[in-house]
C-alpha cells in the first residue's frame, strides 16, 4: 500500500508540474516605436542590446517588433497616447495591442516608445493599463538602462 501511495503521489506531482508549465506564456511581446527624427542611432543601440548576450531585464521569450507594427498603430496615434497621454488615444492603442500580429499571435504585452520632443525620453504602456511609464535618456548609451526601467511585464493570459 505504501508503494502504491508513493507511485500515485509521484504521478500526481508530475502531472501538476506539466500543467503548471503548459499554461505559461513566453514574453514579453513588445512593439518598439521610435518617434525620433533620426531613429538610426537609438534603433542600433537597442537592437544590439536585445540581441547581444546581455539578458538583463526580460525573460527568454522577449519578442520585440522594431521594424514592423500593425498598420493602424500610426506614429500619430502612438504620440497622442503615450507622449501626450490622451485618454481616447490610450484606449485605441490598448485595443490594437490586444490584436494578433505576426508572431505575436496573442497580441502584445505593451509598447515601448522613444521620442525626442522636449528631451530624449523612453515611454511604455502596458496592455490594458492607462498609466504611461517614462524615463529620461540623458545620452544614447543610457537607452539600455531606461529600457529596463520602463519595459512592460508579460500580461497576456495563457
């Protein structure tokens, strides 16, 4: 009887572990929008950072859309929502972030935006939220630290 209980307990633990991993999602899945007049430098720094060996502030499943975005996610909508913090634009952007797009088949966890309106800033909006996070980018190389400060968490449901 003891052997039967041990075997049953082992099987239960194995099944519980598989269920726990089976219901997880990788991420975060993020849209990167660069609103700078000359985006090449900041794009290159971020591309090198996320594709390099340094994995500082995100999970293994980071999916960052840098050159593609849903067509309805225009620069003007993003600027209105994230930089100007217009409530109606935030609602529209949130609706777009939940839609499937290419490899982000279950939508995005959020958006990260670089803008140089008054001073270089990095902004983020987590899908489903209305508060915008921001951090100053003093120099181009500070983009890495600012990215880690504003990166949205994984919020998609398994």
